[in-house]
C-alpha cells in the first residue's frame, strides 16, 4: 500500500526497505550494498524476479550509480540478458549475452532507466533505475536508446509507452481480465521521475496519455460460426498438479465456448507456446518455449501421447504437406543446424537441419513441402531452405543488426514471403524465386514517436503475421501499440503490400492464425499475452477481396466455464497469456487438400482450393 506522506525517492526507498524485510522469498539472496539480483524464471510476470514487490511488480529496483546487477537462472531453458533500453550514451551499453542458464553481471554507472529482456522471450522484463542522489525525482535520463539504435527523449511517447508496457507485463494484476472485472486499472508506483523536460509525476503522465480505469468491452460472439475448433496457447494460466504455467484451450467454433483445457500435469507442461496438427487433425503438437520439449496429445481427449526432447526453447512447429514430417525451431539454440526434423506423429527426431543460423523463431513451410523460411532472431536475417536439394537457397538481411526478425508469413503459391521485425517495427518482403528483398514496409510510418500522434494505420513491435489461405491479406499482431494491422497482399495493385487497415487489440497483442468461416471466407484469430480474450477478425466482411474494410467480428473469452473439460483445476491467471493459435481444421493451401473427407465436407469449394 502506498503511503501518501512519502513521495519521490523517499517513497521508493521506503518501499524497497519494507518489501525486503517483509516479503523476501526463501532462496533469494538479498545482498547488502549497491547490488541488484535478478532470478530469471518461467513464472508469468516475474521473469526477472527480485523477490520484492513495488506497486505490484517484482521486476523493478532502484539503485545508485555503480550498482552491480547480477543475473541468475531458475528456468528450465536458456535466456539472454539483453539491455533492450538504456540511457543514451551509458557506459558499457548495450549489454548482451549469449543464451545460457548460468549467471552474469553488469555494472551500471550512468544514471537513468535500464530495461533488460531475453532476446529469445522478448516480453521478459527487468528494470533498474540508476538514480543520482544529488537530483530530485528518480532519474530516467534525458534520452533513452533501444538496442537497435532508436533514440528518443525520455519524455517522448515511445519512452512512456515502453515504460507502461513494462508495468503491464510484469504485474499480473495489471492484465485485462474479462473473467471477473468490468474495468481495467493499471497500477504504477506513485513517484516523481526526472526526464528531459523536468520532474514529473509518473502515474499522472501515464494516465493522461493512455487513460486508466477503462471500462472493458462486453464479450460477443461472431454472427457467423466458424468451421471446427480454435485451440489457443493460454501460456500464463496456472493449474493444480504442476509448478509450471500454461494450458492449451479449445473453443468450439459454433458456440464459442471453451470446451477443454489441456494442462498435462503429468509432464509439468511448461509454457506451451505454439501448436500444429497431423494431417488427420487428430494429434496436436505443442512446443514448450521455456523448456526443451514438445508435447504431443490427442485432440479429442486431451490425453498425452508423448513428450519429445527437441532442444532449447522450442518455439514453433509446422508439418510438411508432402510427408507430414514435423519441423521445430529451437529458439534458444545458437547452432546453425537449429531446426529439428521429426518423423510423422513425432515418433522421434530424424535429423537437424542446417539453416546457416541459430535462434530461429516462427518459421513457415511452403504449400508443396519444398521450402521452409526462418526468421533468424540474433543475426537480423532470414533463411530460405530447399528440401528438394537439402540446401540453403538464400540468407538475406531482414532488419537492422538488433531488429529482431521474429515471424514469417508466406503467399499460398510460395511466390514471396514476409518477415516481421519486432524492434524495427518493419515488415520485409522477399521474392522466393529471385531471392531478393523487394520491399520493406514501415509499420510505424504513421506514428510520431515523440508526440504519439497516429495519422493512419500503425503497428509497433509486430509479432505473428500469417498470410490468408487465399493470399489476399495479411493480419499482424502488434505488441506495443496494441493494434492489429492488415496488409493487402493481392498482387499487381497500387495497394499491394501496403497497410490498409488498423484495428484495436489488447495489451501484449501477439498471436494470429486463419481458420475457415462457415459458408465461405476466413476469420483471423488474434490473441494477446496480457488479456484473456480472443479477437475474431473478419479480414473481408463483404467478400470482395479488398481487406481495407476488415473488422472485429467477435470477442470471445478464453477462460473455463462450468462445462469445460480439463485435466487439472485452474488456480490462477484464468485464460491469460494468449499466444500461439491452431484452428482445426488447418485450411492453408497445401494442408487443406490433405484433410480427411469429414473435414473437407464442411468447407466450400473455394476453401478446399484457396489458391485457385
């Protein structure tokens, strides 16, 4: 509880002393002197855990210049320690380590705001405010720099938007809860901070710019049902019988109710992140991003089939259309052969595929099974791999050196593909036949990072970005702006590869996948990490092929109800952490043709052959 008689530095220091004395967790060393300790964990919101709470977050500390920041590991997988934000010109910055489980340390000398992340899991945050005791207000620095080179004044909209994202991400009490709340309140520490324009009260500025105590919209089902089911990785949901977070939630496309929760307590399933299915749609594969395994379970019963070791921080999984073999990207693996190929039904690992780079995230496979493309996070480039020749066809630049290529989408005829660059907020377009970059789409061209003015569609920190099965549009989830952008991918138009629409999303906007709409057309399903609802986007409501009129068709809860079947009892973060999505049946070109007759019969002729 904040004490109204204490303000500024005195308040924070009081809170630090009080929380260290009152809530220090067993096993966490609270060393004296000018030293900070972060334990890197798998726990939602507390990924960089100090063991002490300030205004709901356990990932913020204040220290004097010269502080030694120590990082230790309490996670099942590897992490980097990366200074994603730091005071411009700060001594020893940027700081960046290779992925590992061991300890690291860095000394921070320059006053200002430092935010550390893991480049593998880029919503893990830990912050240190290095405060000059001779000044009033906690020092954020006159300007901040991002690791990819962007620099803005500390009073700018980009700076405060990033700071707000930190407080939302690291405090589960700040997540949007559609299960039990009518209003959304974000808690900030009630302190004064020093920025380039002077000393300001932090919550006053953030509330004035972004509002607070917002009335949450009512949930509502789409007017037209979907075909089949929608499976969502509710990655932060906690359950009985296991110490690690994560469930996978199934929604019925007709009733839009959550019919099943799969927690797999027998294997302590850890942060299930992304899913795919076999060609019969009976078996689901789920990567465990904070671990080294992929879970395989029965779609109809939720029963575990096997738990397969694949490598550090497995991120995404897809199948080849011609063989039904699986391909898994090991996001934490720095080896160049970091993509694992598994036998059909994931009965075993068959080989490692050399893509020339490590640390790939959301790859995509071609409709004919001949090609795979990967976004290579650490090297700022992208690989196109040929299964026909078992060789690399190209490695092309996708972003600035620290631009963080994170996801890909591909046209249904494999003529070109797209790479979403998280920190650069750009999309790179690549011709798959000529192996050339043909365009870079600036998703924040309409956003002023200083004033915050948005003059048109904009999306900052893009993540998942698939192309529609018919190749007419691409929907992208943008984490920082909380927006969904829609790009027109139809060839030969003046609007080709331009952003034509923007829709509102929830905090931590993250996952996108397309599924079939009953009677024809498609829905794009969108999840958010710091919310417990699924947004259903109709990218072409009038069916004319032009996505400029894309709209939100439905808003559906991801939390269990009385009729939900489950292998464990939900104990916290109900329906939270929405990331990977798997609509069943899979209706992308190449996969849809392999569906059993029972699924094909529910699709229109156009949906059965989307590339024609």
